[in-house]
C-alpha cells in the first residue's frame, strides 16, 4: 500500500475546490489521502469537513466534526518563524528509511493481525460489529501485513471490475518463507470480518493439511480436503465437487431470474427477493497446487474453467505452492490477477511470479513478500501478519476521559530514548505460554453463526461399514427379519454411493429389474468381489421373503459363499470341488426357466411384474419363489472348468431376464464373458482391476481405484461406491466375518416361519435298497435308483415300456451292480414259472445271483456263450408265431405260455475282444423280442463304444428302442447317443436315456453281491 498523502490547497480568498478522484465511489480516506484547505472564510469550505482549525491572532480553535457531537479545544499558536520552518525542512530532507534497514529488521518484529483489523483484544471479539454488512469497497478486502512504511497492506479479492485485485491469485514461496502462515492470516482475516452468509471457504492441501486444520470447524468452511498425495482418487473427487458447486451456483443464478452474476443476486436478495437462499462468495485455496497438477495434469482444465467464469459466480481461486516453474498452467496465469511472491528458490521462479527477481533476494526470514496486482500495476513489499504465535493479553492503561483533541507527547530532539527496562515495557513483552491468536479467534467463531454454509466436500467414503449401518436398522415381523422400510422388488442396498458433483452421499442400490436383470461384478484378486456377492445375497434376504426371491450359487473361487447356505432364501450353493452339485444347480435353474415359459403361456403372463402380482395373489403355487437369482463367483472358472455349464448359463442370461431369472456373476476380467454374452449383462460394476486399461466403464476413473481399498466400486454410472460388509452387528471390520454371517443366517431362518426356497436336490453317493419301493408297492416294475429332479424312484418296466436295458460305463462305475439290482428285483416280483435268466458273465461277477430255479444257463467263456445262445435260439424259434397263430390266444402255443427269458450280459466288450460275437444266434430274434418274451440287460465299457455301439447286437437293441444308462466314461468317445456324451461320474451314477423322454441323471441302488 502507498504511504499516506497530504495535499495542501492554498485557496485563500477563494472557494474550496474538491480534489479530482479516479473513482467517486472510493473515498479519499480509503485511498490514504488527506486534503488541507487554507481558506479565508467559513463560507468557502468544501461540502464535507472532518476537522476545522480556526486561527484568530495567536489563538486557535480546533473542532473535530467527525463524531455525532463535535469536540472542540482551544489553544495558543506556536511561534514558528519562516526561517525556523525552512531550517527544519532542510534537516529532514536528506533522511530516508533505507531498504537495507527494513531487510535487517529482526525476526521478532512480528506483525499482529488484530491491530490491523482494529481489534483491541482477540479474546473478546465484537462480532456484531465485525460481521456487520460491509460497503462495496470494504467487502472481501482485508489486511495481510504491513508495508515498508509500516502501513497496512490490503488484499482485495473482488473482481477488478469492482475495483478489486481478484478474483483469482497466485502465491508462491519456498519452504520456510512463511507462505503457510500468510494463508492462515488471510483466511483468519476474512472469516473474522465476514459472516458465513457472505463468505464460504474450500481449503485444499495436497499434503498433510496442517495449514488448514485449525479452520475445519468454522461455519464458513464448506470443506477441508487434505492428504491428496496419499489418497488415490481424491483429486478426482475434488474435481467433481468443484464442478458440482460451479453448476449449483450457475443454476441458482438461473433460477433467480437468469441474472448474470453473484453481485446482482445479492442485491436482489437484499431487496425484492429476501426468500432467496444465501449464496456466499466461495474462496477456494489450493495449497501445494503444483503437486496437485503434477499428480493430475488435467486438473488444470477445471482451474481454467473457474478462471474464466468464477468471478461472476462468486468463486475465487488462490493457488499456493513452492514453485511454479515446470507446472503447465496452459494459460491459467492470464486469470491470476494478483500475485504474492514470498522468498523463492530461484531468480527465475521469482521472475515467473512477479516479473522481477525481487522475491529471490528476500531475506531468509519468514513472512517477507511482495504483492503485485497485474491490472493496476500495484507492487509493494510487505511483512505478513503472524497469527500462530501465543495470544498476548493487552496491557490496559488508565486513560483520562477525553474532552477534546488528544495532545500527543512530542519527544525533544537529541534526547535519550526511554528506559527499556521500565516495568510497563517488561510486562508488554513478557512471553506467556498459552493458546495462539489463531486458536483464540477460531474458538469464538466456531459457534457464532446460526447456520453454517452448506458442505461442498462431504467426507470420503469409509474404508469399511456394516450392512445395517449402510442400509438401516432391522425389524422383525410377519416378513421375518428385514431391513426397515419398504423397497422396490429386487432393488437391494449394497453400501454407500458417493456423488461429489451433486454434493450427496446415500444408499447404493443394485437394481436387478433394469437393463435385462443381470449384473457383472468385475475385479482383480482381493478386490472385494466375493464380499460384494455375499452382501448382495444377504441384502436380498433382508429385503425379500423366500416366497419373493430364491437364491442359488456357484462358488467357484473359494468357499466364502457357503456361509449363506443357512438363509431360508438360499436353495443351494455348489463349490468348485462339487461338480455334480454345480451341474445340478444350473440344471435346476434352467428347468425353472422352462417351467416359467410354460406358465407364461398357460396363464397369459405378459411381464415379470405380472408374474409377481399373480404369485403374490397365490395363483402360481407351483413356483416356490417368484424370482430366482443365480450367483456365480468365478465366471472365468465356469468357462474354463465347467464348459458344459457355461452354455447353459449363457442361455439363462439370454432368456432368463424376461421370466424372472437373474444372473449375477463375479469375474476377474470383462473378457471372461464371451462377446455374444456381454450385452446380456445390463449392469456392470468394477472393483480394483489388475489392469485399469481393461475397464469397460471408464479407464481414467478405474485408475483411481486402489488395491488397498477392497470393496471400493466404480458403478456403470461413473460414480464410486463402497460395499458394505455382510454383517448386521454394526461392526465395520471383517474380523470374524464368516462367524457373523453364519449367526445372521441362523437368525434370519429362525425369524421366518414360511416355506423356504426350493432346495437343490443332489443325488446321494450311496443309495440303499430299503429306501425304494418293494414288490408290494411296485409289483411289476423294478426300482433301480432315484432321479435327480425330485429324488423320486426310477422304475424299470422291462416287460412293457423298456423291453431292453443297455448299460455303458468304464470299470468301477457300477455296471455289474445294476445288473444285480435288475435281476434281484425281477426275482422278487415274478415266480419261477414266469421268469428265466440266461447269464453271460465273462468276469463271473454275477455268480450266485440267480437262484437255481430261475437259472436257464450260465456262461463265462465265448464257447459256452455260443452254446447257450444256440440253445436259447432253439426255444425262441418255437415261440415265433406261425402265420395262422393267434398271438393273443394263450392256448395257441405262443411265448405267452412260457416264462419270459431275460438275458443278462455283463462286460459284452470282453466277449467281443476277437471281433466275433458269441451271441450272434440271438440276432434274428431281436426285432421280434416283444412278441416272444425276450429281454436283454447288457453292459459294456464306454471305452471303444464309439464303434462298439454299431456292433450288430447292440445296434439291434438300440434300434428296437432299448432304454440306456450311460455311466462314467471318457467324453472323448464322442456322441454315444444323440447329443449325449460320457462324462466323469461317481460310482452308481448315470444318465437315464429313454426314447421320447428327457434324459435325467440317476443314482442307482446299491445291491451288495
């Protein structure tokens, strides 16, 4: 600030003339100008007089007219001759306060902010006065230090169009230059003189935030953002928050009537529209901005946008850093209309900021700097205020009541200085340990405002939170244990969603009713995919009943989904080591889809919503659950290790959404999903990826996700969320998470008294005979096992529907056991006159199975087999009807008068080792077998069956409609039946193949030998 200026106008005998001013809105006192008029008469005075001095002879009258009641004093004029005045002027003329003298000022000569603000004691702020409305000139104009002439240096944040220095500025200073203290002083001066209704602050520090920490609780503060260097993604969030605030302000101006700037808005609010919400000026301070731009160069685009439009919206930027060289400002410097240069690291750095090298030559004492205003050319050196020192209680002196102008002591020339050891001086310099001036002021301001400014910066998403804390409390009622509040079907809370642009945080929902009804969860190892899937299932259970949603799972990564199996909503979870259960789970969901397709046709259902309505009304009792969710943890493993299931799941993805069948799949990479299937996943969420470049949502945003933040999610809407832990005890910790989830599952099951989800029925490893119907219940059909769909008995009707039975399987699969089962079942149901067995048993595994009275022959070598076959062929020839024979007349001599012949052939492939079939004599009778009471039960290995299925006997049995059981074998043998391949199966397991009926997996009964 320039030194005070005294203008003497000697207009004796003429009327006073006002001093011309560049702007009539700015008073002379504001510019530090005092005008002294020398007049002859009072009528010649100017329109406004502050002090009048009337001289009559040797007497004078001094009148102070600045108060409401003028104060006057009389005195005698000192005798000062012309020669005395001239001599005194010549003595003072050569004296100057040198720059060197200022530079040598000891560091202890600090500048207090209180005095510059006119505050006697910062411990007793007069806030009604300090926060009173300020005129246009004083608004956003505060002192930051004192000049070389010990005058206040003021910083005016207003736009240059309002005679200010702003709206944006730059402050550069090396470590130890006092830059941080200057920022604290500036902020404290602003909040002390402006209420939150007029001024809001957003304070950003790339580092630890020590500079701004004291201000965090002030009502002016819309956010304090620190530690950007250690928190991945925070800079992105800062960008979004500032964009949101700029948009909010622009919308506020538009809503108020398309007004152009914040000044017009304030005038409108103060006048005709008092109902308008306050729109305070926003002072954004970014400390270490050079580090911010180094970490995120494109952040400059936002700063440029604010630089262009911030003034009209009331957004003021102050960028502070240690250096500016090497920082790509890309034209931002054109908008930084004031510059503050503290001591810099180099002359070039100083030249960049101030266009001079002066800042480089400042002393190594904190607080010295230069203020340059680009538009006006103002350039002055200052010593910054210090507010972090201990608060000094001012020394009070008794003052006589004033009755006139105060006469100050005028020290005699050439006399000694006052004694520095005087008690009063010692007391004023005594150092007391206590709160700082900053702390004293802030403590009074924290609760001084009725309302605080709205938050621009909300707290970042937490590192962990429990589901009940994220989604609300639990209640128990007719629906069981549920999260409080009603929600839309299949719209389940998963955690906390962050929208910094809208300055909002709230529930994060996954909606399975939109975009096809399927969701993909993509993330690298340890990113939190499985936790998200567990939270999803638990949230489904806490927002729906088992009648509304049934859940089925494939746990192909680990076993963490198994803890969900206790929920009444969960029909089954299959692990990676349970291929049969996995197959059964997928097949069961596919069968549900097929059943729903039939229901849609039968009941004219036109949508899933219609399905829900009918099911809620009890009109679809065949559906255990209205909607089904299949959760797959490890979609990549599904494709690699369960190739046969991948196509089925892909089919569910393509067709299931329209029928209330939903798939939620966790995967490592988006390309784990085939191109043809990717479009079926209408909803995608990404956790931390191994390679952010693989992001299918936003690569730039994906780069901000850190592996140190498991559970942090990038949604397909471009927002970040954090997954809640699947627990309901309020503990935000994954310690003992499995145990907590098991407890919750038991609690949910105990609170539900209705029907549960349809269970995945898995075939037993061993099936005892006593579990199947006996001869009394099934007098004609032989139970050979149970089916997979309902664990219902599988009945072999050898003498009617099935005729023959082919059993294919490699060693140890249970072929011989099944032969034994069929034989014993028939013996239990038919007498010795009704049934006779011919046993072909090269390995003699059936020895002792057939009682003597049923034994029509037993052969274990090829030669014996030929004899047995030839003998039976003779009998069969007799049974062939003549042209005149009535096959329906028992007296006609046909086969109906003799026992049925059942040929049991074990290990037929052994007999065919030399390529010759010893059972060739039976071939002429295969086509007539139904007419002559001939039935075959034949086994052979899968190995070699690709050609063995075309051996004449086997081929003839197949052509005659034989039923088959395909047990364990190598898929490499190819299609043994249309569309059917052999596969790995446990002992006793096989695929039942009946002509004209769907194939089904069965477990055959164990019949000990």
